[in-house]
C-alpha cells in the first residue's frame, strides 16, 4: 500500500515537472513577435485602406474589421494547434493533403472571381482561398515523409520522389495561380534541400522547376504581359505597369524617415494598395527606417523558427518549423522584390501585414504548430533555454 502511494506520488510529480517544462519551453518570444507584426500590420492596413474603404464601401474601417475578424479566427486556430501535440497530426497528413487538392480543384470549376482572379471558394458567405490550406498540407506531408524515411533523402531518386509528391498540388494551383504554386514548390524545395546533403541534385531540380514555370507562363498571355511590364513598366502604364510605377514613386518619396503615419499620398493612387503593395506605403509613411525595422522583425521571426527547429524533439517537429520558416521567408522576399520591381508582379501578400483573411487566419494557425513544437523542445545541459 505504501509503495503504491509512493508510486502515485512520484507519477504525479513527474507530470507536474513535465507541465512546468512545457511552460518554460513555450516560445513566448515567437508569440510576441507574431503579435507585434500583426498589430503593426493592422495599423498600416487602416492607414492604407481607410480612404478606399470609405469611397467603395461607405465605411473607412471596412477592411480593418474584416482583417480583425480573420485574425480572431487565426488566434482560435493557433490556440487549437498549440494545445494539441503536433505529433498527433502525423496520421492525418495524407488525408489532409488529398483534401487540399480537392479544394484547389474545385476552385477551377466553381471558384469565385475577385479582382479578375478566380482563386476563392465561397463557403457560407465567407470566401476561402484553398491554396493557403495547400501550403500547410505540403509542410505537414513532407515533414512526415522526411521523418519516416530520412535516409531516402540522401539519394537523388529519393529526393526527387519526395518533391514529386507535391507536383499534383503544384499543377492544380498553378493552373490559375502561378505565384502561389511557386511558393508551394519553394517550400518543398527548401525542406527537401535541408534533408539532403547533395547540392547538385537541387541544381538539376532547380533548372527543371524554372523550365516548368516558363511553360506555365506561356500558357496564359497575361503572364507574359507581366514580364514585359517588369522590364518596361512605363510602356504598360495603362495596365500592370501602372501599379508598379506608382509603388516605386511611393518608395522614392518616403526618404529616410518617411512622411509620417497616415500622410501617404500614393495610397490614394496605387490600386489595391492594402494588398500586395502595402510595403510601398510603409516605405512612404515610415521611410527606409520603418522598412528596415519590419524586415528585421521578419528576420527575428525566422530566427526563432530556426531555433525551435534545431531543438525540436524529433524530425517531424523540426521539419514542420523548417517548412513554416520557408513559407514566410519566400513570401517576404517575393513581396518586397515585386514592390521594388526586382521581379515581375506576382500577387504575393506580405505575411501578417497585407489584407487577406485566409492568409492571416491560416498563417496564425500554422504558427501554432511551431509553438506546439516549442513546448516539446529538448536542450543539452550547456544550451541556453
């Protein structure tokens, strides 16, 4: 009887220690950075969209309210994914991936068209962008595959087979949304590249991916037009070149410290400034200083994800964080490159800042997975927690 009581007491104590360890491991820094970037994004969204919202919707806070609603849903999703042990998602990765392919296929046939693009599904009066769900599905799928067969990634055949798993979703999404398809393939490329030590494998795969993108560009005339607008935006002033030029004017007029919050003039001119071009308004209102600060925040966010990946309990958790890190890094780089006209206009949002309900809600839920991984981090005695 005494032994039984001692056993129960030691078991209870072990559970308490485990609970305390998870509370200490939880990456509060990552959560704080996410909340700060999101709050900054809401301020800039209102500053950028108030005039357009009042003109088009009769309510200056229309876009802000919708973004707040999406952020609220995102935090509910983050709480859900943080509370559940990330390892429980492993058996569901294939059904989830197939489900995302089905949703993205439905967009082709019954998708809702917004701003001349058919990328959304209307469900209960709410527009959802299935390709955002596809990004999470790819991260979970590849993390599970790499965790299940890490040795296979060390061969060319194994790496290519893993990348080939993403091709069905890439093909479906790329049919009418090439930029998101490129992001999905980029996430897969980064995850498999880190899992494999062979550099030349990926040089060959990269050439193949570029050729595939060229084929997709040739399938739609408007994509080829974007290449022309990128090289000579002044010659396409009546179409896609107009947005690019006005965005560049906004960046140039901001100077070192900007005109001040809410003082942008280009936000009245740049089409849909609250979406893909919001970084140009940040540059105009807050200057180079503000732009550098937000870039540094993204770098800090990526560092925390890398930190969690390095200390994850298993490869599944580690590669979940690597996939999320790749997702955010690719979108930040592409968005800033588009705004500065370093690459053709691709319609990529700036994570947690640009207007886009599905993007914000799904990304916050996705970051909840990283926080779940952080609760189970393991450290050596000489590691700093």
